[in-house]
C-alpha cells in the first residue's frame, strides 16, 4: 500500500492580530503631554453610532512612544500660534473597529445620520472610505485631532450639543474656543476632504495650518478626513492590536 503525504503550506495573511496585553512601547499620551485636552468620542455616545463603542473602558489616548513624543512637539509648535490640540481618538482596539463594521451593515440604524452623514447613503460608507474593516488606529500610530484656542473652556466644549456636521461652528462653540475647520469631527462627507475647495477661506487656512505643523513633526494626513493623521514611522505595520483602552 502506498502512503501519500500531504504537505500544507500556510501562507500568512496580509495582517496579523495581536491577542494579549498592551506592548510596552504603546503609552499614554500624558507621558509627554500631561495637560493635553481629550474628547474621546467613542468612550461616549457623542459619535456617529450614538452609543459607547466596544473596547473603550477609559477615555485615554494611547500611542506608540515615538508618536506620542512627536505629538508633544506639535503641541509646542501650536503654542506659538496661541493654539493647542484637542484629541478625539488615538489607539482603537479591533473590537471597536468590528463594532463599526457591524453597525454599518445594519442599514436600518440611521439615528445619527442627520448629524454625521446627512448627504451620504449609509450603504456607501465603506466604498467612500469612511469606514473599513481594519484601521491604522489599531496599530497605535494614528490619531484623530483638531485645534482650539489655547486655554479654551473645555468644559463648555464638552457640553456643546451635537448638530449637523456640515454647519459652521455656533457662536457658543466659537466662544468656548473651537476653531472653524469646515466641518465637525467625524463628518462623513466630501466637505471633510482636507483639500475641499467648498469650505470657507478661514477653514482652509486652519486646515492648512494643522497639516503643515503635523507634517513638520512626521505625520501624514488622510486626504478624506482633515482630522486623521498617521505617523510616518510605524513599529507595527502589519499588526492590528486587540487590547482594550483602559
């Protein structure tokens, strides 16, 4: 009797998933920026889904160490313009990304559409690049942020009511210290594309200022979202982490 031996070669996927604890080189941003302002939207209900997102146990900003360090340099550069950072999201666990994907497939849940994607059909959020099954945030080198006047009233900012994301800032928002950027954060719309020419000259200038300073400090902007930046150096190019934010 002849025996046939089959040799199975396992070809690795284009990405790897780390299951387990947080690597030592992913740190809390407060290591370098102890007073930076956080408005971690996915720890709250103030986001495009309208509920707290899985994987966020604490409203912290975690990033690869060298990324956090360069972000401190960004903050220093902004101070010279009487501005400072406001951080919306940093490291994002794969559980949160999966939450986004699950929500996007439920086409009947559109309770936040009038605020965050008023002009885009929910069925097109994937094809237009606003939601993906894998995110650079899960690598720990990507961040969502904006700018505001240095010394702004953050308590007032946090308590601003959500409104349609394509509308200009309200008087209360301006009084609190926010800067006009052409859209609000997480606005799934062409107006959020960084180089969109339909926004005001003021918003164009402010976007340009943010991109210029971020670029100087080794960050690259995602062209469809003015708030989204990734550091050019990435210690985990093919790894999507799963540990929770806590």
